[in-house]
C-alpha cells in the first residue's frame, strides 16, 4: 500500500527533483515500505528516532537527513548518524557540527535553514542575514554548504506559501552568484505534502513529503 503510493508520487515528480520521505513518528515498517517503493532519502526530526530506524534498516538502506531543529548538544550524535543536516541556522551550530565531523574524519553536507516567513517562533536565519552567515562558516573544513532549506508558514491555502518559496529561490540564486569559496549551491529544499507542486514550480530541487507517501497518521 505505502510502496504503491510512493511509486505513484515519484512518477509525478520531475526527474531533476529529489524526494525525501519525512518520517517523523513513522514506524520502521513504514520507513521500510517507502524505501521499497523507491525512496532514496529519509528525513528525521529527532536523533533518537533516526537512530532506531538506522539500526533496524541499516545505514545503507537510504540517505539519512536531519530535517528537524538540531540542538548543539546533539551535534555529536547527529554527525555520526546523518548523511546531511538541513537545518543549520547559526555560527555556533555550524561550529559544533564542524568539530564533531572533524573528530570522525567526515566532511558533512549541510543546508542553511532560512526563515522565509520571518516567523519569530520558528528557527532559521532571516533571508537578509543568510549570505553573511554563509560567508562566516564557509571556511569550516569539516562541513560543506550545499544549499538552502525553508519551511514556509502553516496556511490553509498552500498557494499562500508561493511568495516565500519564490523569495528563497531568489536568495538561493543570489548566493550562488556571490561565488563564495567552498560553497556549492546545489540543493534547494522546500515544499511538503500539501505544497510540493508549488515548491517545484518555484525552483525546489528537493521536496520533503510525509502524508502523501505514508498516508495519514492514525488518530
């Protein structure tokens, strides 16, 4: 059932766009099913949930991304678990990841999380501060900046998110044009189950899908 749903969604996604299965609170069996359906990237919001899934399914079962807010004191565990961290929004967090990655001899891909809707209760760097943050951390030797990620606000009509996706794409292109050393602007992660079509239209190269792949959570 889940695998069939995944195959249907993947058939509708343009080939230049990668699909991440947002697996927050999902069981190991559900995650296994989306992988069997063709998903190659699994996103987790919490270190402990990711650890359980990776131990059960194997590190090579998928590419594992951190898509939730990461506290600095979890950097050690995150660096050892994840293949990429999509939610870096401060110098201190970047430095913590860099230190832990150096200890295990890794260069870890990261995305900069942008608070495109400027919501005070949400994490993410403000759009006008993103370039300065990237300049400040680009030289850290054990991380590699590969692009931007944004959430967008929670709205009733997904079309209302379009301006925030468009703003993040404009920022993505602007930062790419700065040609900051050691920065590869390859990934623009935005759009979820209710908004991924709009996100793709606005330039997303990675969409984070949950319900549309797994089905609704049990009530």
